């Protein structure tokens, strides 16, 4: 077990590293998308954005196969460590980007940021930036908050880091229905919230029944309504050159 003295040194090093990273990495973009503000709706007519949180995981390749079958693209908000570990799935990240999907940050370890102090919030973001840089050579401008929870301090930190914060207007609650007999509840919720104008969809590629059942049915519904499934950047009219940055 580490002594309090050793832990204090580690925390001090992490704080210095985060401060250095904050100063040296690019934080500004020419995008019209506002930083540090929760965005819940697409702005480009006729578009819908499917988003998947908490990956990458063992089902993500299957999800990419299904999206390709429907000529659809999506956005993946990734963790460093959650159900899986981002370092175990570099092929998923490279494939997703190559096939036109967008990658975003979902923090390093999916902690509720409103319970953290400023330096810990910064570390949750910059640690994942480090992994994106190792795997891809760049990291995203877009992020989603764990549990969709924030406060003024969290949003101020996201603005400081130059992040566009993506919320949701169609929450499938698929994590409550990860069973073949229950996942239809998530599909019905998707349809009902689509009926009232929702356009940014939240689901999770770490759940088998989401990938095996829900996604294809959502794509069929999207097609039947004449909508186009695009990335978050596209649904906000933000060109791909504004999605990522490198050190």
C-alpha cells in the first residue's frame, strides 16, 4: 500500500503534467460550435446523429458492420478505461475513422465530473487525450459528459480545454433493456422521442442487444422517415477539419 507521502508526490506530478499539457496543446478552433455549452439537437435539417458511449468493446466491430450495411455513420464517445481499455482496441479506432465515423471523448474513466475538483477534471480529459495521440496522432474537440451530469465548474473546464459538449435529445436507455425481450422498449422510446423532434441519439456499444437488435431497427426507422444518419459534426454543420487537433 502506498504511503500518504508517496500518494502526495504522485498527485503533484499529475497536476504538473496536466498544467503543462493544458498550456502546450491546441485548445482553440475556427468552428462555429460553442465550447463549454451542452448541445442537445442537430442544426442541419434532415439529419440525425446516432452516438454510442462507453466503448470501445467487443461488439463495436459488429456495430461498424451494421452501420456500413445501411450506409450510415455515427459518433463514438470513448473512455480510456471502462468496460474495456482503449489501448486494447486500436484497430476499432482506426477502422471507425477510415469508414467516416467520428470519435469523441467520454473522459478517461467515466467518473462523474461534478464530483471532482478542477485538476482532476482536467486530468480526466488530458489522460484520454494522451491515448488518442498514441493511437491516432490526434485527439477530439468533441466530448460527452459521463452520466450527462455537469455543473458550472465542469462546463467552465470544458471551455478552458476547448471542448464541444454533446448532450442528447433521444435517450434509448438501452442499458436498462439489455435483453432480447426488453430491448424493444428502447426502440419504442427512440421512435417516440424522434416523433417530438429529437435528433441526437444516445445508445451504448457495450451492450449486446443494442448492437444485435436495436441499432438495425433504428436504422430502418431512420431510412423510412427519409432522414440521414450522420456524425455529430455533420449534424451541426461542422466540417471534419474541426473535429480533431494534434499537439
